[in-house]
């Protein structure tokens, strides 16, 4: 692994350790650098701020893998996301807590939306409103994902996706009866 990647990983590991103890909002770039023995200059060589580092962690640890599985079904796609977030729950509960500018929630939607749209294209192949459906499901999924991570850690990722799937299918059947 090149030195640049090793430094980025060291910064990422330092931030992940710090975020198990305190909110991201209270962590400074100085804290991250102190945790891994790197200079602030070294940090800013790789990342513009701590939010950029959070996004990089998500992208490199998880999103890259999603691009390698383009034919994955919608439900497998959501289960992959849930399993990853569940495994890294303390970090992402903390990351999702940031609101406003630089929010991880916005970055999550920005990155996952095109991937979700591609998978939903199979489901809504004939629909002219595919973009609306993708946005709707992405927003609903993000909100329920965050609520699940924060409030229902006893429910595992497979069970959570099963519950979401069951709710969607029940609503769909109700619509067909109308």
C-alpha cells in the first residue's frame, strides 16, 4: 500500500477511535492528528476537513464494493448497506448526528442515490417517474436506517430489511386492491 494510502488509513482509524468516545462535532483536526501522530499539515494534504475524512471512510470502506456488484437486487443492496452500518454502528450513529452543512446524511444520499436508482430501474422499468421513485425510496430508507441504528440496535440487519420489505409489499398489495 502506498504511503499516501497508509497515512489516510491512519487518519481514518484515529477518527474512528475518537468517535467511539465523543461526538464528531467536538473532535478537532488537532485531536485526529494527535491520535495518530501526524501533523495538521499532513492531514490537510489528504483531506479538506474532518467531514471529508468521514466521507472518505464511507466511500473507500463500502461504496467502492457496491460498484463491483451492479446486478445486485434492490433488497440485497439494502441489506448490504444495513449490514455495513450495523457493523460500524457507533461510528455512523455519530456521523449521521451531524446536521446542516457537511452532513454525512447529505453525502450518503448523494453517493447512494445513483446506485439505488440503477437497482430500482429493474423494478420500475416501465415507469416514467423512475427518478421520483428512486428519490422517494432513498429518502425513506435513509430516515428509517438512521432511526433503526439509533433506536433499535437489537434488530439485526437481515431482520430490519425483512421488516422494510414486508411493509413495502403490504402497501403494494393494498394499492393493487384499490
